[in-house]
C-alpha cells in the first residue's frame, strides 16, 4: 500500500535562514516597534517633554554662548557660565527686587479679572447665551480638554521639580552638545552618520534662531506694552508688561491671553483706558507680527500660523501645558528634518549630468 504523499515542507518561524521568514519577521518587528513606541510616548509623556524642554533650554544657552563669542574671545566654558549667571540673575531680579510691587499688583489683577469675568457672565446670562449651570458648567467645558500631563504637574512641588529637571538637563547638554550628537550617531549605520550630523547642525541652527526670535519678541512685547500702558494711564502697567512678555513665548495663544487681560484691566478703569489698552494690544502685536516674526521666519523655517495653532491645540490637549509650550519648536524640528531628508533623497535620485564632449 502506497504511503500518503506529504505536502512540501516550508520554512517555520524559527528558520531565519529563509528569506521569506526574515522578510515577514522584519515587517512584524517594524509594526511591533511602532506600537511599542506609541505606547511608550503615551506612558512616558511627562519625562519625554521634560527632556525636550531641557534641550530647548540648552539651545537658548548655546545660542547665547555663540553670540557672546563674537565679542568676547574666551573659552566656551567661561562664556556659557557668563550667559547662565546673567540669565538667572535677571530672573532673580524680576522675582525678588521687583517682586514686592508686582505681588501687590498681582492681587489687584486677580480681583479685577474676577469682577470683569462676573460682569461678562451676567451679561451672557441676561441675553440667554450662558450655558445651563452657569459659571461652573462653563468652566468645566473650557477646561475639559486639559491633558493628563497637566494633572501630573499641577502641584507646586511637581512644577518646581519639573523646572529643576529642565534646567539641569539643559545645562548639561549645553556644556558639551557634540557629546550627545555622537551618542545618537553611534546608534546609526556608518553610512548614515554624516547625514545625521548635517541634519543635526541644521536643526540646531534653526532652533537657535527660533529661540532668539522668541526672546526678542518677548522683550519687545513686554517693554512696549509696559511703556504704552504707562503712557495711557492703564493700571498695573508693569505687571501687564511682564505677563505679556512671558506669554509671548507661546505664539498665538499667549497673545490672546495677554490681550484679554490687558483689555479687562483697561475697561476696569474706564472706557478711555479700555480703548487705549485695545490700541496698545494691536500696536504691539502688529510690530511683532509684521517685523519680528517675518524676520525670524526668513532666517529659520517659515511656519504657517494655522499649522502652529493646530499643533498647540493638539499637543495641549494630549500633554497639557508643556505640550502647548513646546509645540512650536517641535513642529520646527520635524519640518526641518523632513525637508533635509527630502532634499537628500532628491539629490541621490537626480541623474548625473552627462559629460561634455571634447
């Protein structure tokens, strides 16, 4: 009796010598790696953003160190120390020497904003536009999109430890940035390292200019707002100037918040001061939007305002305040990297020009 014919043997999942098995295993590993990366980003959102924040702080320190090197030919370590001490010294001056005046104004500002908010709610209720449940329900709707990261750092201790982590990471990276570049490059194949260094240098250049433009905008908006509000007799001009300068670090949304505060305080002192506050807001934002922002965009990467705003809303909803704060540099980094990779791929795909005939 003839034996049953056995089906032809095929490579099993443990037979990695087969090209088919290796190809399928590689596809499965790629998908599994992407899934694990997404889960890791979600679970480790807070430390990842703290690292990104430290890198942005390192970019600021590195930019200041390079700029100081143009006028002070001393070692990089000394220049970095000078920039760090001056920066922290300015922060100490703001919060300690000017703190007594600003603290009193801050309490007054809180009362004024509360009164103005109550008047707005009363008006909306009178015309039937306030949602049912009043202020509590409206506040819940407005704050419903805050991400999980905000709850992780909503305590004073959490905020303080996060700031310390960002500062320490930034200082260590700024001391020797090439060390970390080489560490990342070491994980890449040899033939890809030169391209990585080029892209890394370009991204660093873009972020230095972006942060420099952001700091310049903060000074222009803060000082300009303070002087114009002071000239118009608007109360708490110094505090509003400081808040406007700080909020200028967050594009789009920061300007909206500072404008609302400015107008609310202005109208609390009268119609004339309220109108002057509106004029001040538009003048300062026009100077920043038509002079500083285009100048920075020409020298860095041109980011569409709608793209930045969409990224801020998405990152803010997913990761809280840190995501909102870092959305702009993250988008600039991604765009610069993709543009460089596209240019590199285009150069490789471009056919060589035929030689000239003699």
